[in-house]
C-alpha cells in the first residue's frame, strides 16, 4: 500500500524534473536540427542536376534525365582542356585498352550514378551480342520471388507491421529507462550529498521515501515514453503527408498496446527500484563504480532484440516469463505471435511479485546505507541487506 | 511529554561512542547536551531520532497517556548536524514540501510558514532559491523546517554552529519562543554562553560519558570545591602577604590593589575576611561564581584521566 507521504515524495520528484519549458525548447531544437539536415540534404542532392558527359563517337548510349551524353567534334585532349577551362563537360569518357575511363575534375557523388548507367548500357550490349532481347534481359535481372508459409498459425510473420510495434515498444522502454537511470542517480545521490536525507528520515520511513522516489521517477519515465511515442507517431504522420499518402494506423494493434501498458509500467517500476537500491548505496557518485551497474536494466531490451526474429523460440519464451526480462520480452512476443491469455497474465503476476520484493530491497538498502555515515557499503553488505527483513 | 533515557550505550566498530548515559526530560524543558567534538552528542541524538538503535539501555517516551519505546516521528522536529535542503528550490517550496510530509495541509503550512518567516525576517525572500541565501539564513530556514508542524519534541543538533553572534542571539530568542509554545527542546552545542541562557537541564559529556548533569545551579554546586573572591584594598598589600592567609590557595594580581583569591572549599569566607581586614582596608569584595564554560573546562580537566581510562 502506498502511503500519503510516498505520494507527496513522488509528486515532488516528478515535478522536480518536469521542466516543460526546457522540454519544449529541446523538442523545438530537435525539430530544428531535423529541418537543417533535410534542407542540407535537399541543397546538396546532386541527382536533381543534369550533367554533360563527353563520350567517344562510337559509344551509342541513350541519354537519361540526369546525364546528357554528347559526342563532340573535337579531340580528346581538347575535351579535357574545355572541361578544365570553362566546365563545358562534367566528365569526359575514353576507351583505353578495352576499358572505359571516366575523366573528371574531382570526386563527386553523381559519379557512382554515372557508373551504374554505363554498367547497364554495357550489360545491354552484351545481351544483344548474345541475342537476348531487352525483355529477356530484364527478366534475367529480376530476383526470384520466394515466399514462406508458416505452419505455426500463431506466428504473424517476419516483416509484418506487428514487428514495428515490437521494435517501437523496445525503443520506448529504452527511452523510459534511460530517463529513469539519469534521474534516479542524480536525485538519490544528490540528496545524500546535499544532506537532505537525514532531515527526511526524521519525517518519513526509508520505505516511504524510496517508494516515493521510485514512483516519481517511474512517472517521469512513463511521461518520456508517452511523449516519445507521440513524437514517433507525429513523425510518421508528417512523413505520410510529405509522401502524399493517407495516414494509415491500421498496423497499431490496440490489444497489444493495452497489454504493453501494464508491462511497461511494472517494468519501469522494477528497474527504478533496482536503480534506487544501487543509488542508495552510493555515497559519492564521482568516486563510485556502482553507478555503471544500474545499466544492467538495459539488458532485457538487448536480450529481447537478439531473439526478436524467433518470437516463438525457447529464448523468447524464457525471457517472457523471467520477471527481470518479461516486461520487455512478453509485449514483443505478443506483438509477433498469438499467445494464450494465461501466459501474459502469469508473466504479469510474477513481475508484480518481483516489483514488490525489489522495492522492499531498495528501502532496506537506503536505511542501512544511511546508517553507515559516509562509508560506502560493499556488494556483500548489499546482498545481506537485500536478503534481510529489516525495514526500520 | 516525558522522555526517559536509561543507560544507553552505542559502539561503532572499535569506538565506544556512548557509554551508559541516562537522563530525563520533562515537558516544556530545554535540555542541552554539551561536549567537544566526538563527545557522543550526535550519537545520542541519532538514537533519539531512531536512525540508530542503542546497543543496550532504553529510550521511553510518554505523551498524553501514551507510552512508546522510541520517539514516534509525528512527535519529532529535527535539525540534523549535517544539514541541507534543496538548494535549487525556493524557501517556500522547501518548507511546504517538508510541512506536507509532516501531515500539514497546504493552508495550515502556509499560515505557520508566514509566522516563522516573519520571526526570522525572511518573509520578503520566501520566493528566492535557497542557494541565493547566506549560510546563516539557510540555517534559519532549516530551523523553521524543524518546528513548522509544531512538534512536541524538537531536537536540534548544533543549532548555533556557523552563525554569527547576532544570529546566535536570534536562535536563543527562537528557542525561548519554542519553550513558550510548550515544546520540549533537546539541543547539542559547545557554545556554553548560549546554553547558559537557555537550558533548564544539561548534560556535559566527554568521550561518550556523562561528566556533569543537572541544572546550571546544580552543576555549579556539584563542582564547587573551590571558591573565588575578587578584592580591592585601600592600602598597599602584596600578593605574597595574601598568600600567607589561612585557606588561601592562590592569589592572582589583577590590577593596582586588585586581586583574585582562590579559597579552599571548606574555608569560611567570613573567617577569611577577618584575616584580610587585619592587613588592609577593603574597598571591594566580590564572590565569583564560575560560568558554565569554566565549570566545563574544570570538569573536563578533572575527568580527563578517568575518561581516558
């Protein structure tokens, strides 16, 4: 049961890091950076320009939108001189000992496109020599169409829209846990260094304090996930608009999203509790190696990503039930294969029990860590406290 | 409210921080724990606050017919020795947060806050971040935080440290106000002059042990094994002559014809004066009562071999 004091601490912690003006500015900056990249890409796009290429008289190559192949009536050396003096040519092509040589002033991105056009021309010439028509050549160049039919009816397919949901869920969890990581570390170690903890201890129990911290930073993490999710949807909508396509959200499986919410919520609370326990054992973050251990909370996402293409395999099944990884693995599995109703329920209950235990551990570590007065506990101490039952 | 501490001891690793300390505090009293650094004052306070438990002994508190074997948080206002609040938050936000954690409603907290900010002349600065305040003003905010919820028991660990004499006087006034409001105050300090003005009862400690205990008067009586008398004579008399008198242990010349005599504790002052009058006419006779600082130094000197053992 969450006490009134824990809720006050949670609200304080949430608002302490909720700086909407700064967040708005950061989103505007991000949009500015994206716009700058798009503009730069537009202005430096060489494919929209036309290039004049001088070719030998015998080379009968067809013009494209990008390349104008011309056979000038002057000699090769004069062509090169023209290219150097007045940029009459972007490139001059010669044939030397059976191979084509492209002469140009300096390295350019469009040269690769020119090379592709020349390759295509020579492939066509070779085909003609072999008596093949253009259609036959085109058929030869077509890749073989291979499709797979899965006997496992629960598997929704490899490149289905559901995989987008699964990947999106992993990205959002990563965003949420990164937010929680920074905030929990700064909040707890900062409070210890600012000597606020002793004052707070006289007002609230270590468990109430830790519950408030965990809740506050979990809300922050969820806020970051929701904001990022909305930004991703917004970006999808903008891309669809620019591509002049209707905004299609049919891939968004509401059933899976609804399951994702409790898993994400409990997963974030579990990880924030773990981070809280580690942060509470750190006396000085500048001289402690323990903060790196908090990054362990990213492993569930990494492990899940590694088995994302085998959602019905034993690896994903194991991850989706182990409470330390299930918050990441079960929603991904559910997005990609149909699972019986009891599986997510069982996974959720196991996760809930682990969250309860982990928050108690965090409270105990905070209590005992405070009593050490400036001495940082060893890993042995932390394990002993985690297994003890003392909360006051 | 009554707090009874019986024979508490506490050891950290190889250090015996508190040894068999007992005391009793009654409702509305100001109780001072005195002693140098490392005397065990903060260790006692941490046990009272509940941050640590005594290895042996007991802490009992009675309040409105209820009895507890620890000090419940709801009775407690605390100023820790290692103090600090949230530097990047305003005075008002800091105080409101702590008051709400204590269970006060926002309106009640604001009313109390208005009163105490006015007492400490901080009303105009309530919206400033804590980091913008001087150390003394930050300490005042911390003192307000300890009493905003009107606790029955206020524990202040070194409330005078880091304050200039003017602000120390303000804290004295503040503590008297707490007493007037019926709060019981426990404070630790080594500013004897401040404590002398305030404390109803005190406990002088050294290396975890009680050296002297009781009211100031009681402590003075306890330690009164010598008497000090200041005299001035109308005619010339030497220190050597005064030293010859029965019961005079030492003579300290002060200025022209002024002397400070130290008499043995069992000597009658009137007998001594009769002897003096045979040598010279006296223009000043003043019995000197040792202040707390002198008593403390004397007690420390007396108990040094004992506590070292």
